């Protein structure tokens, strides 16, 4: 078996031959690079910049975090008992 990242690759891995070929390489000036020039970091960041998909979600999470921190500072044992996520 060959390694697939940190895991061993199963013998039945469907894309084994494609994986073993490795990442494609291109010459500095070839047809692929002319048609698909590398994207600059600024443009890449602009495209993948975070957006507020759920309006008000970040504020709600921040408010809940403040509430949990405040209650944990008052009584750490009680806050673990009332929060099902922490006690589970």
C-alpha cells in the first residue's frame, strides 16, 4: 500500500493512478498558462473573502460566548451543569 497523505492508500482506491501521477506541472509559457494565468493573492483573497451568509450570526455567537464566559467566571461547576454541550 502507498501513502495517501497521512493515511495508507487502500488497494481499491479508485483514483490511485491519477494520484500517483502527481500534481501537473506547466512550463512558464505554455498554452495552459496563457489560457489560465496564475491569480494574484489580492484577487484570490477578494474572491474567497468571508461573507455574512447568516445575517446576525456572528453577533449571536459573540453574545453567547460572552454569556458563557461570564457564567463560567461566576461558578465554573454550575456553568458546566447547565450547558448540555459541556456536560456531555
